[in-house]
């Protein structure tokens, strides 16, 4: 398979390199002096600051440089239980968790630069410092460095290139108030690999697709299939993106960023601006795709799949970025691209859901209506009003016979009793009255298992097809520890054992952290004090100075104005590796932190950071102990020092084992397997096989009072029908005024069982 198809090992390596570049441009300086600066300067551990020059973090800290205020909306999106809780609480009504000072500072620092891909997928960092400083001036913020004596600092500050982010100036909020702070951002946590792969593959398809379609259709189709599979993984692993409640958050966001939360900071994978830029370059590729009815049916089969991916990316744009390409979308794609119409299109194509019917219908209306709506107290009334409103906009929602035929508004799909509608499955057949509208030829994309039972067919990394139970499919995709049975889809149809193992790779490191924190508790209790700060002496201070010196000679507690406590080391979490094997043959290897899937390099980085924390802490503990070397001390202090020295060898031993585990992980770079056992899941009917859709024009209008719907459309008469079996009917249609032989023949199945006595003309 060629590198261009997006599935070769060479291309995976390229993606790994891009991901590594992304991380290197965002992660903080891995410098113990920076990370443990509170040790040296006795700072309050509740505060953190970092300085940035030209949008990049620098080692030196300039406390008096420009210090912008920052507001952040953060939506954790990988844990389905947390997503359910957020939705039940109205997404973010409760006061948000403020995270750690370091997280707030380092995350905000990354807002000072945008990451952009050029046509060659080369990543560049675009400095936003001048834009941030301009915003500060508009808000009337003055540069506090103007009154400082540091000439060098003044010169740099005046060049508008230096900014210091202080944790005290960063607040995590429920909703953004535009203009209230100097920097604003909305962060949504997503599965790193699936979103990154999807965006990069779409970028490559747009860049290469137009020129290569006529000569390389097969590889383009395969690349689209890979993208659909990544979209399915995204739906499974990033539930927050496919909740109806999230639609308003995305639409009204500012500085929209999608990425992964590493605990110490939020890493951006792609922004709304970046997605917009990729979409804006897609016109040439789309224009090269054949439309329905043209001679090239192979190209026509690509078109609906491409449009599915386009809608998925459109769902990630905020109002500002969608508005900037609305005209382009309407001209090139024939998609009504104002927010209202896009939010009607999205539930037709994507599987959105909510935890209950009330949240679903209310959030559905709020997403479509640009102004806040006063909701009726009944979900059915909300639903009926919504369907009537979008019908006035030109949208018709067909339904099955069991859903239709109410005494009033018989044309409205009935809101079911009981649980009602909790997902967008009902919108799969939504259509727009304009025959030239692209919405009518975009099929829904089947990304979830919600409406499936039994088994699904999946291709594993051994390139063979297997039948997998629906309940096991999501666990296997998520590399969840366990034993699973899969059945060959062809041949002898043998049952095979698919096992997923789990290995805890930082257990020794966490033991070292626990023991070190225990030692820190002793150090903080006995030794963690600092001398009074130097001050200008006045009359009477000589006595205080002599007393302090005498206390030092006697090794008594020093009279101190400030106590320094060493903060506990926070572990990055539980790091695990997972191996999927089919009858003993290795299929995939994945890496996780606290159950969240991450890249191998991210796991190694987490281990390296924790190792550095422990070693630096031990260095400072040694300094504290050495202060008492050769001095007279009381018996309790002696015993304390002895007990500390006995603990240290065990900690160093744990660190040695941890370093061995890290080195073993570094050597796994040559493993020729992916991070998932499932390459593709085959959903019958999820896409249109040939992509050829013939659409007949119709007109509709709603009478006053919304009680009568009139439709003008082409009509065909049933000329003849016969029962082929209990479940199949052969039907001949003819055009009025023409002979029956001018009609069409269909084989159809009734929606429910028809008794023999009911089978009449």
C-alpha cells in the first residue's frame, strides 16, 4: 500500500512526528529550576507565573512585565460519566474547578501563539503577543514596567514582545463575557489520536484529492474510509462532542481549542481557526468530484462520504469562524451556512444525544434559535413547535407510518410517550425543499452503537474480518482489559480469543513518590524554615541579631518571619500499557494515563517529568539534612536524621527500577503495530453505495395556525402490486396520463405485519 493512502507505516511515522512537534511547541521548559522555583524562592505554592517572549516560554521570570487577565471555559470530554453529570447540571452551572495554579498559567501561556499547518503539513507557531497587548490597551491596562529601574526589561517591554502569565490573573469560568479579560478561550477535551488523524487526513485529501481523483480513486476511497473510522472512534472516545448540550458552547465560544488535558496543562491539537482554514481550501477538491447522474459513478460514490466529513468539521466551528466562510460554503457547497441552518443540518448527519428527552429537545431548540426561547413546560409542545418552525424554513421531516397521523398536525412526527426523543436518530431523513440543496444528498453517518444489537463486522489489524458483539466492540476499540470472543466472518467461521492485557508501568515510580512525600512530611515538620528576611536595622535591632545568632549556635528553632514548606509531589497518575493479541498474535499496543489513551511519547514524557521531580526533591532534602552535619543537635533531631537517611536508599532503588521501565518503553519505538486492534468497522447502509441520488423538486407551505400542510410535488400512481411473500410486495408505479409500461418497478416491505385479509387493493 502506498504512503499516499494514509494507512502505511511511513505515514503513521509522519503523523507521530507531527504530534511530537505539536507537543514540543506547547509543553513547558523541562527544567527543574523552573519547575521547583518555589523551593529556591520560598514562594507560596498557591501561585505560579511564567514569562513568554514572542509567544514562547522563556526560562527567566519577569514579574513586572505585561500581565494579562485570562478567562477559560474548560470542558472535560473523555469521561462519559463526567459528561453526563455536566449535561445534567446544565453543562457548567456549578462553580468550575480552578485546577492548579501551574495548569492555569501554562495553559494560558499557549494562548499567546496559534499553531498552523501549511499545505505540506509543516507546523508553524504564530505569535499573538501584539494582539494581546493591543487588547490590554483597549481595556485601559497600563504597563507597570514603565516605572521600573531595569533598563533591559523596559526595552524588551516597549518592543511589545514580553508577557508574564500569573495564575492569580487566570480564572476558569462557566461562560465567557466578551471583552472582560485580555485573553479568552474555550477548551474542549477530546481524544487526541482520532481527532488529529481525522483533521490531518482531511487536509491531505483536500490538498491531493482534486489532482489525484481521476488516476487514484481507489486510494482516495480508502482514505475516506479511514477518516470515517476515525470519526467513529472520536464519537466513542469524545462523548462531549456528540451531546446536544455542547452545540451552544461551541457556537458561542471564543478562541475555540480542541486538545487533551495532561493534568499539568492543556495541549491544543487543533483550533476552530485551523479547521476553518482547512475547509476554506477544499473547493477545488469538491469541484472535481462527480455529481449524481454523471458518468463517473466511482467519483460520485466519494462525494457523500466527503460531505459527511465536511459536516463533522463544520460542527467544530464557532460563530466567528463559521461566519467568515459562510459565503464560501453557500457558493461552493450549496449549503445554507448561517448558524441556524448549520445546526439543523448537523443532527441529520451526526449522532447527537442527551441523557434525557427534556435536555435533548430544549438544547436542540436553543442551538437552532439564535435568541433565547421561552420554553413550554411540555416536551411534546416544544417538539411540535420546533418541527413547525423548521418547516417554515423549508425543512420537512419524514417519518414512519407508526410515527405519523395525529389528529392535529398529522404531518408532524409524533413525540413518543415515555422516554421521548433522546438522540438525533429521528432526523436521518430530514430534507430541504430546494432540489439543488446539498443537504438532501448527505447521508447520516453511522458512528455509534446506540441503535445496534447483535454483532458487527470489523476488520482487525491482521486484515481479516470478524464478527464482534456490539457490547464488546466499544471495549475492544478502547483497549479495555479483558478477554473477548470474536468469530471469523468468512471461511470456517472459527471462534477466536482476543485478549487485552494491562501492565502498570509506573508502579515503582509512584512508590518512590509516596515515600518521598512521607519524607517531605518529616522535613516540613522539623527543618523547613528560613531565616528572617534582611531589613534595614534600627536602634534596638542589635539585640535581636545577637539572640538569633545564639539560637543558631545552640541549634534551637530560629525566630522566623516566614516558614517554607516543600509541597508534596503530585504523580501524573496511573500509567499503563495495553497489548491486544488474537490467539497469541500481537495486534496492537496502546498507552494510557488514568485510563485515557495517550501517545507513547506522552507517556514517556510523564514518566520523565515525575522522575525529575523526585530527584530534585531528594536533592533539596539532602541540602536540609546537610545543614545539621557536624553540628550539635538534640537526640530527637539525631534520630530524625537517621530515619530520613534510612528511607533514601529504598527511594533510590525504586527510582532505578522506574528508569529501567522508562528505557524499555523508549525501545518500543520499533514495534510495527498500531494502537488499536480494529482497523475498520463495516456498517451496512451507513453510506450510499454509489452516491447517486435522484431528487424531485417539491413545494410546501403551512397554513395559518400551523394546522394544514400543503405539498406540491411530482406524482406517480400505483398501477399494480402483488405479494411475493409475507414480507415482500412487488409494486409497479406509473406516471399519470401515460401507460403503465412507462412506470417503475419496486420490491418493498411493509413497516409492520399485514394479515392476509388486509392485503387488498
